[in-house]
């Protein structure tokens, strides 16, 4: 079954008519649109019927007859005048960004609105109303208020509260509304607003041009806001994707050690710019071992590349916790003897202060490039990471 939003239908066709100004979406547009499609097919090729299978009452519209409907309309149109789209959204079932932006931009040109009258007819659904609202609205740049007519479809939710229905309507509902809008009392109301609007044009010949200019400015502003929103959403999506990729990289990362001094480059090529050089024994986090012979690594917080032939994988040292909760490291089993030094260097034998064998454990203070700082006989000392599990 084909479905259409009343707001979409009106937005597409409202420029063919001006009753009370370009900004007001008029019920007459719905009438003309639906009439034009009697016996025709919609854009999806679905037949649009002209009559509803639900009996449409012939009663004349009621004027200001329902306090709860009047209250909803007062809330809705007061918010519209103020550009308060949060309130509009709270009393509507949906509010698209495009409609929200248009309402906010239009409100910049509203000066005042008076003489609100609410006309109601029974809607298609239980406890629903087809609502027409007439009022005079003064726009910035105009000297005479523009007589206007707007239409809404008010329904009742499961909690018994009224709301403005901006969602898709079924063909059955469209047909029902068609029969309402071509009834003589509605046509007479539309004609009267037309007459009043033409009188306003006589009093203020610039009114039509003022409205046309404002409409153009609003349309452009909405277009720019939607474009900016799309840009920001695209940026946010890209950042999210980058974060997800980074997380995946980190999860699959391994530790590698440089076996000699080589260049660290900005891309996987010997022609790429040099970011720095490795030191022999320096450990890097590798995100990917690429098929082209390069490794993607972390270098000072950024992605960089080192030729894989100059890297070797290292096992992450095992870390345990001692009884008092402090981290410990254990010398690899099978190690007959390893020197414990007072400094992280093998260049001077004078810094040897002891030795350890496989299975010996020590409190870990800090991990350094190629070394573990430990507590040995109550003082800080160093053992080579190569011999630590």
C-alpha cells in the first residue's frame, strides 16, 4: 500500500498557491493534489482512489469546539512563532531535520500573529480531527498582516493525549481527507481567506514580494544547514570508523624488536620521507605485517613503517602479582645465570651487582627499552628483558 506524508505532499506543491503567504502550508494544496490524482497512479505505480471506504461525515465544521484541540493548537502555533522546535517536536509524532530547520528559519521573520480560529472535522481515526486554523500573521518587512490558513491532522495516542500527526498516511486516510476538503464549508472558508488575502495585497502592494524574498532566504538557509549537518555527520562517521579500525589494530597488535639501526618511514616505501631511525633492540608495537615486506608500527603516537626484515617478534613478558599485590617478573626457565646490574647497560662490567637463574622472581618497578627495573636486595636494579618470561 502506498503511503505519503501530508507534509511531504504539501511541501512539494504549495508554491502553486498563495493564501496568507508563501510560508503557510495550505489545505487547498492538498485538495488540488489529491483531485489531480483521482483515478491516476502515484510515483510507485499504485492506484489512488477518490473515495474512502469509511463513511465521511457531511456535518459542517465546528468552530473552537474542543478545548483540548484548541490548547494543542495554541501550544503548536505559539512554538511555531517563536521557532521553538523542541516544543513542536514534543507535541508531534515526528519532526524531520528539514522541517525543524525550516520552522526555525521562518520564525526569524515572524512579527506577530492574531485572530486564531480553530475549525475541526472528525478525522479518519478514532478520536482524531482534521483541523483548519485561520489567523493573521505579520512578517518582517510588511506593513499589513497576511490572512492565512493552515491545516493539521490531530490524533490521539495510546495514552489518550492529542498530538499533531506528521507521519505517513495510508491511501485510505488520504481519500478520507480528500472528501473532507472538497466539502462546501471548507471550500467557502478557503475562498474567504483568499478574499481577505487579496485585500491585504491592496493595502500593502509589497506584501507578495516580501513573502517571496523571505521564502528564498529561508530556503537557502535550510539548504546550507542541511549541507552542514551532512558534513558533520560524515566527519563523525569517519572518526567512528577510524576509532574502530584503531581498536581493531590495537587488539591484533604484537611487539617487535629492531635488530639493527634502520629508517622509520611515513609510508611503506624506501622513497617515503624519513621520520626517524630505530636503535638496535628498540621495541615497537606492530599493527600489521604487510605483504609488501613492510610493517606498520606505532612511532611516537603515529603510524609509521619499518622494513619487516629488520624486525623480530618478541614475546610479551609474563607479569604476575606477588602476595602483597605488587607486579613481579620471573626469569625464564632454563636460564643458568643472568647478571643483575645497577644500571641499564651492558657496556660496563662494574655495574654487575648480582645474578639470577631461571625461576627467580623479582618485584617489577618499570619496563624500559630492553630492560626491566626490579627490586633486588632492597634496591633498584636491572635485568635484560630478553631473559624475562
